[in-house]
C-alpha cells in the first residue's frame, strides 16, 4: 500500500480507490493535546481542499481539508471517545476518515514519505 | 511558524530561560512570550492544579503612585473602595471611562508609602497616559519598568516559596509583603489568575532569572506558559481583558458588581458613575455568565448564543476546553432574561446549533488561602 502526504500535513494510505486519511505526527505535535475531533458524516461528498474535519486542542480549532475529491465511506468513531488517539498514534489508530476517491490522478500532486520529510525540514529552517 | 525574534518584540528578563527550557514563543501584546513548554498546555494546566506552576508575567505593567492624595485621586478612575484598603492589602478593580465601560482591570495594593498597581500588558501604555492625564494634586506615577513579574501558583506554591522566605506561609489571600526571597528583594502578593493558592512576585529584572531557576529547581515546580494560564483562568471564571471585558462592557454587565462597595455606590465620584450606578439600581440588559456545552465540541470566542426558539441572545467571549473539568467550557454575555443558571441555550458552532446550559462560575472551585 502506498502512503502519500499533503502540504497540509495529512497522510493518505491508498488501498485501491479508497484512501485512509489522518494527520501526521508533525501536525499532532504542532497542535498539542487534542480534545475533540469533528469528523465528516459517511456519505458526504468532498472536494479537494474543502473542509473535511475539525481538530481541536485546548487552545484552538484547526481545519482539516480533503486532500482529494471523493465520498466519505467511513469515519473513525474511536476518536469520539478518545480524541487523544490522534496524539498517541497519529499515523495508525488515530486515522480520521476513509474517502472513496473520484479522481486518482490527484494523488500525483501529493508527496511521498521522503518528500514530506524534506518539506517539514524546510519549514523548520 | 513566525520567528518571534524577527518581529522586534520586547523580551522579558526570562527570555533566554524560556528558550533554554524549549518554550514555544509567540508574539503577545508586543512581547515574545512562552505559550507552552515541552510538557504541553494540558499537562501544564493539570500540573498547576496538582502541584505548582511558575509563570512569567513580566509583560504586565507595574507602576507605583506616590503623593499624599494618591488614594483620593485613584478613586476618581476606579469604582473600588481604595480608602478602606489597609497597608499590605490588595484589591482587584477596574479603570472605567465616561461611558461606564472598562478601560482595563488591575490589581491595587496599599504598599504603605505608595500604591502599587499591576495592569495588563496590552493596556499599559494607554493606562499610563490615562493616569498621568487624570491624577492631580501632586500624585506622581512611577513606572517600574526594570522589574520582572512571575507567578507561582498551585497547592504546593506556599510550601515551595516558604523554603526561601518562611514568612510567606502566613500571608493571606490578597495580601502583600516586601520580603527577601533567597536574599533577593521582592514584592509578594498572595494572589493569581488560576483559582489556586499562590503568589505573584515582583523582582528586579537583574535577579529574575536567578529566582526563576531557584524555584524551577524544586521538585514540585514546572514552567507554565500562556496557553495553560488561559485555560486555568477560564476554569476559575476570571475575566480576560479584551475578551470578556472591554470598552463595550460595564462592570455591571461583566458581573463585577462586587468590586463596587456601599460607600462608592452612595458617593459615586468615578468615571462613568452615572451609568454604572443606574445599572446597579435598575439592572443591565445583559450579563456575563458561565456556559457549559453539553457535548464534547468546544465553542470558541465569538460563537453566537441562541435561545431555544433560535433567536440570537448573546455571544461567547472566552471558550475552550477545561483540562481539570475534562470538558468544554465557556463564558460570555447573554440577554438578562437568559442569565439564570440552568437556562438551556444553543451555541452556533460551524453552522450547527448545539445544546448548552448557563451555569454558575467558576467551573473549578477556587482554593485561595484565607488563613
């Protein structure tokens, strides 16, 4: 399975035409303690760069954007009871939603793991 | 991320220590201030409630008023009874204006030969102009701009500070003493902005880092940033100037009637007294209240408050998540007929009306030391 990354600090794990989406370890560290995640409803159609979810820390709310066009097929209900999963396991158990992609060519705009690592290092300089 | 060093920000005497401790520094009221340390906002908040936290609040203004008419002159600008304040006692008050609204909130201490004032960072320049323009009859304002201010807050704060200055143990809430801490001359008030027992310590800039390091070396003490300072004060139901009170709110609307005692209500004689005394007698149209969202979604400042019929009845002025109550919490203004605790309301968050309830403040009980 291929893993892709966006400049908005999301990761996508691609399985056929479905992408599992979450926020990266770098993103959760920058946000701090997550206290609430608002997830999109199953069946909702999203356009790339549109609002997909909201993640709230003690201090502030941050938007999570859809990295690709598609339809939500599953949301991680575990995050309702335990939003801290995003801090503890951002790139595994702390996933946000699964989206059925309508235009797989949009994946070409995203970075691979090495590309994302270099992107983050560039931000920290 | 913005580099605070690049923006011509003021630095407090503890700036280098913040950097060394790994703080995330942000611009705040013109200063590069630590919003959090590696422990994180939630951890810092919970640590302060469990043990003791050290806060750098040197961005706040410290001034002294001298001159024999200082009390009467200051009473022209604040609705509090300063004449009754004995030496060594501290009082919370507010500068009002001709509209009866609030220019700033502040702490006033009778330091014996002077009044010692602590004012908000974002207001201090305007406050000083306002005081210099209005304090007559030989009253002189001295800016104590070479002093740092730190707060040591939490249930272990008194135990920790007494190791360096045993006499602070018996100091009561809202009292003041000039005392040496580990040989450093300090002004200490038993007060704070967390709802916990604790102290605010004014110290010469040149000695600030030494004192901070001494306190941080104690097992119970962690450095705490502005993020946790905000969540702690919100749980304690304390106003943040600029959010919860400002030049659009009167002390009566802000539920601060308690800062105006019987004598000042009878005599008036402060800016905006006609408006404020009228509201005290006849009520205001709206009031600051605690608001508890029913679900888990925090409602932030500027969130609209609706009654159960869907009408706009007010606005949240501070809102977030309270780590100690482990739930979202908020305060804001609602029309007076909806201000009673227990009233059900809705909060408009991201286009959805979400249920909430008006509640009494504070969310976390105050634990002040009253002797």
